[in-house]
């Protein structure tokens, strides 16, 4: 197919790539993000985003696959391992904030990078609102146990367009989003410290859950391991995939890592492996206590601990763990959202004001609080259960781009420096890509695709009207992607 001469400049601009050794903000003389995170803090950030997902996915996955939900967690985790290896390779090569957006920009071009950055907003931003609602529900359950209840209008989000006076507002959900965002705006070190505390509390709650339920496990609950057939395990794997979302948040904090080439790969793979092991153990214990036919999709772990003697201490600890888990998910999700905006604006695909770093806190404080207000409003007035499906499709799209990028870069820049190199890189990247595409096309409903297309169209409009015209790459001559030493040359 012959390309019209007039289209060639346009296609060249859309496919323009950033060099791998991108200019760092500190080299430009402006304020930069504070490098204070080691690999333990990065592992905690990954776990903070991941672990809270178990509270909402285990019940849904069990209802579909029965005891086979154990294998479903293994399958989803195995798919994520391939993606994580690709993330780790990219993160060691491109140690800057931005996650899949930055990696796509370095290999597949500006337009693909914009789309993937736009998709990541679905993963980080929208997911925080329903998690805030979940936090509110657990906290209200704890409050009711001591005789404290909110007015009916302030308990949950329920917007009634025909009767505004009859609408409900989730006050706690909105307030917790704002509070967490203030913490993020103050500083990454303080935020990471709080997140680590929440993660440890959550792991302690998991240990209490296993201890409290262990003697109540019934081996006969595992006899019909796949009661709905083997295909139900695959469907369940697509559902519980949400629990693994978050290990990639580690890469968003690359510019706040002391030694990103070493620590980010450890953070990505470490958080995924630890989280996967915990998921399998909790799934086995839950199914062993609760007959799969009677599992509560919304609160399977609480149901299990109540059936296991209903010990008040155990119930309270598990509830506190759920509160800690949802808090850490919100914290790390909002962290990722603000950093994605920050990097896209630094590349001038969004207005420069979005990338403004606070001179005292060294965080993108302004954008953090703007995001907080939007998410808080959504959490307060809109039930977002269906919008959660967009989180999966946006994340799977990002994962697919990362796997494809690693594959492409092995051919385009085979001699580029790779401090961490994924073993069997071509095979690993292709398997990761295929598994992501299978879950995307095989496990998501048509209505989710419609919403995703609408979101995609909105992103294209914004890019066409602003990002394309203001990009830092605009008007600069093309240059090779990388040198043989791995040092990037001039920008394209």
C-alpha cells in the first residue's frame, strides 16, 4: 500500500519516539522528585496496590469456579509473571516515572504512548473511587459494632437524577480520598511510610485469618474441584485478575527510587510473587471453610471468619485488615494517577501546569489535589461498580503494550544496555502479550468494550487538539533510538 506524500510527515510525527536515556528534570535545573525509596519501599508500594484486591475478588471468583478459584489465582498470577518480567526489563532501561506510558514512548511512538497513558488513568484514577466506597463500608461495619451509625443519606453513593432530594452521599468515601491525597501532596517519603504500615497490618490480618480458620477447614469442600467445568476456571482467572493490578505501580515511582535500575525490578517481581502466594493461601482457606455454593461474593473472608467460631477478636482484626488494605490501594492508586499526569505534562502532551512540582514538598501537589477532588466527588455520589470493568481493560491494554514494546526493542535496539534482562525475552514477551489479549477479548463484556471505545475517542480528541501540537518532540529531527552502549542519542 502506497502512502500519500502528505501523510508521511503526520505518520512520522505520530511514531516519533523518545530516546531511552531521557533528560532528567534534575539535569534541566528545575525542581525534581525526591529519591528516597529503596527496594523494600517499592515492594510495599506494589503490595499496597495489590493486596486490597483480594477482599473483592475472592468471593466473585469462587462463585464462578468453586474450589477451582485456587487455580484461577495461579493462572492469573502466571500471566502477570510474564508481564512483570517485561516491566522489569523496561524499568531498568528507562528509570523514569511514567510506567507503560514511558516505555511505549521509547519504542512504539508518541501516539501509542498517549493512548496507553490515557488508559492508565482508568487503572489508577477510576479504581480509587469504588475502593473508597469499599473502605467506607468496612469502616461503617466497624462503627456499627460499637453502636455508631451515620444518617441514612450519608452512608452510600446513590445518585437519583429524578429525585435529587432522595439521593445519598457517601461522606466517608469522599473524606478518605481527600485525606489520603493531602498525605501524598506532603511527600512521597511520608506516603511510603504510611503505606508500609498499612501493608504490614494487612499481612498481619491475613495471618490471623489463616490461624483462625485453619481448624475449621473441611477437606470434603475440595472434592468437586471444578464443579462448573474447566472453562469456569479460565473465566474466574479473568475476574480475579483485578487482584493483581498494582505491581506495575512500582514503575511509576522510578524517579523517586534511590537505585532504580536495581530496585525497581526487585519491587515489581517481589510484590507480584509475595501477593500471588498470599492469594493462593487465602483462597484455599476460604473455600475450605465456606461451601462454594454459599459463598458471599461481597465479603467471603468475613463470612469465613464468622463461620470459624465468630471470634470477636479475629473478626475485628480481619475487618481492620480490610480497612488497611483498601486504604493502601487508594494511596498507591492516587500516587500512580498523579505521577502519570506529571510525566505526560512534562512531555507537554498535557499543559505544563499539570507537571508543576511543589518547591517545598517536591511532589506534584497541585495535580494530586485536583485529582483528589474529582475522585472524591465520584466516590461520594456515583455507584461505580460497572466502571470497575474499565479498570481491567485499561490495565490489560497497558500490559499488552509493555510486552509488545520489549519484543520490538529486542530487534530495534538489540545492543541497548539492559541492567535487568528478561530471560528468553522474545518468548516471554510474546506469551505475556498473548495471555493479555486472551483475557481482554475472552473475558470482558461487550458493554465494557463500548465504554472503552468512548474513552479512547475522548483521548484522541484531547491529543489532536493539544498534545500533538505542543509535544516536546515536535519539530526536532529524527535520530537513532539508542546507541550501542545504551545511551540515548538526540531526541527524534
